[in-house]
């Protein structure tokens, strides 16, 4: 599923709660704590995306393991930071790969230039007259 599809608001609160195995009031509490931020329709109806439902499932698993909401918030923040850092690493890896390709191309051109100059120098050298 594409990233934009995962973030498209699809589910009303009752459906999202059912998918995540939670009570709708729990989703309201999570929203008030800033753990999830559903989109709103023009009529102010909460609409949850697939990414929101997956986040709710994660929150549910963490709280089932005995982690309080403050701990869940820290975990979620750290996950977001980790994802951002992984994106930066991937971007830098691609930049490094491009730079290495450019260096390789430069080295090949330099080798070719050196060989051509040697060949030209060889052609320009006067020949010794034969005795």
C-alpha cells in the first residue's frame, strides 16, 4: 500500500475503534493526549486512516504490556525520530553512491586523457634517422 493511501482518512471513529480492538472513548482519550490525530470532516466528524489504525494497534499492544501513556508517547516520539533518521541515512547513502559514480567516471576520463596524451606524444616524437 502506498504511503499516501495509508494516510488517507477512511474510517469513522466506531469503525477505527473496532479495527483496533478498542472502545471509541479510548480513541477520544488518545486524541486528547496527542497520541493520535484523526482528520476532521467539514461536519467535524473524526476520520481515521489505515496508518492511524496501525498506530492505535501499537498503542494498544504497548499498554497491554504495562506501559503507561507517558511511556507510549516517548516510544512513539522515538520511533518517529528513528524513521526520520533512517530517511536521512537513505538519502545520504544515495548521495554517496552518486558521488562515487561521479568519482569513478572522473577517474576513467582522467585515465583516457592520460593515454591519449601519451599516444599523441609518441606520435610527435621525431624519429631518429637510420644509418
